[in-house]
C-alpha cells in the first residue's frame, strides 16, 4: 500500500523542502535597509489619512455582507447552469424558487434603505 502512495509522498516532501529552502534563502540573501518611510503604514501605496483607530460606519459592513450574500447567488447558479439539461423541469422550478427567495430578500433590503449611503 505504501508503494502506491510513494509518488505522492515524494512530491509532498519535495514541496516542503523547496518551500523551506526558499524561506531560508530569502532570509540569508536579503538586504536590510530600514528607513522611516518604509516603516510607515500605507494603504494601496497611499499615505494613511487620519488615525487607524477611526471607526467605520455600520453601513459599510452591512453593504459588504449584503454583497457577499447576493454574490453567492451567482456561485450557486453556475453549477445549475452547467447541468441544466440533466435537471429538467424540476431543476428549473427549484432555481426559480431560489431566485424568487433572493429577489424577495433583495426587495426587503432595498425598501429598508440598507443600500443607501448617507
């Protein structure tokens, strides 16, 4: 049984050894030139504006969570679209119910004003 897994174990061993070698070599070869500019925090190459302790609005987090929830709709639709012909009418009805539930949720969120920036 070990003979069947030998190529896989060999590959895992090579990957672990090469990863560790790269980390060790990068620490040995690197040139450290610390400056005050390099130690400053930045966001996307831009200097930080204000304090890092500032709080974000709850609307920011709410819109982010809603984006994730409604983005998952597309993730569930891709496998359905791939196997659409095999699922037949029952698959179409199930997806219609799924989309209807998400549409009702979207309308509820929209009417509550969760998507408006103030």
